[in-house]
């Protein structure tokens, strides 16, 4: 068991009839700016330090602060999760920093939000990287089992195929630990990248970070929101849409996807549920000169 939380990481918002809850697993300095974005030289960062510090850039470590979090969407008919963070006991061969965790903070925060694993109807996944699908499964009597036994896990078919190919090549244990057990339990469903669940939740193809990356749209009473996933990692990329995260699989496509997304939603009423922007994470894109900036919903 982990110690009691110093601060709660549960944040609620509403969008029409939808209730949105952020469940944060980690909220800490991640990497130095130049480790994330090749263009993030001290000179390039200097104009942004005033707004980066201290919420988005840790003044002690000099690293960008990125939360790892889940968005819970309660509709009039369903409880849906979007992404499930890191999880426990995972091998994470490519990122030992988060490997073999034994911390139930995420599950306790989910419970504190009034949600048991059995109540979840759908699990959406923007993509199948280690920090977005970790709690898809948990270890039970030495076996990986679905954490949400009654849920349908919706996998974009192209992303599933890409993750499966990496697993077959021995490049990543994530598929074997987080995805395959879900399929073997009969809880996984392969869907198109424009899959529509109903009039409140649907997918949009946003490739580049991975081939089958999707974002998740939500709507109620003519109000619109979208969970970004990793098409954009930092508010720095609003100012510099051309900056690609070093782990984007297709940098040129990622940049095009990001720019188009920003153009489409800037100065619109779209509520942006940013997957990795510093807390409080939720806000809106606005135009600024030839680029954009991010306006948080909360101070």
C-alpha cells in the first residue's frame, strides 16, 4: 500500500450532461525540454520561461512537468475511461523508471471518485504506449487479468496491429501485459479510427505519434470536448506546433496532425482535455500571432 495522498488528484468538470473526472496517477518532472524537443534550446525557451515556471517547468530540476492521468467520462448511459496510465508490476523494458510499481494510488483515487472497476462500461485508449494502457490489466494470482471485468476495451484496429507487430519483434512487453490478456478474456473490441459509440463519444484519427493514434471526442447539449492523447505533449507545442516529441513515430505526420488540430479548435468552444499538460490540464486553444497558446479552464 502507498501512503496517504498529500493532495487529492481528483478534479471534476461538467460538459452538458457529461461529468468529466481527472484521475492523476503521477504529476512530476519528466524530462528536460531538450530531451523532449530537439529544438528546445535555452535561447528558444527564454521567451516562454515566464509562463512555464513553475507550473509547467520545475525550477529545481529544470524538467517539464507532465501528469500521467485518466479521464473518466460519465454519460447518462455509460461510465467510460480514456487511457489508464502506468499500472503496477509492469516490465516496461524501455522505461525502467516506472517499471514494477507497487502503488495503488490510482485505484484509490478512482474509488474516491465513486467508481469501482466493475462499474466501468468502456475503456478507450488513445494509443498503446506504456503510460496510457497500464491499468488495462492487473496481476492476480500470477496472471494478468482485465482490471475492469465488465468493460468493453475499444482498440483502434491500426494501433492494435502496430502494437502487436512490435511485440512480435520483441521490442515492447506492453502488448503482452496490457492488451493480449484483455483480448484473451473476450473483453477487447477492434474498432475503426472513426468509431462512434453514440452521440456523446466517438474517435478521431490523429496519427503521427503512433500510426493508429486516436483522440476521443465527447459532446452533450451542443457542447464539445476532446481528449488529445499524445498528438500534443506540452503547451510549448501550441507556440511551436512544428516541435515534435522525440518519440513520435512519424515526426512529419505528427507535426501536420498537430497543426491541423490546433487550427480546427483554436478560438472555438472546444474543451481540450489535454493528456499531459500540467494540472489543471483542461482548457482551450487560442490563436496568438502565427501560432497558438493554451488558456487553462482554472487558474
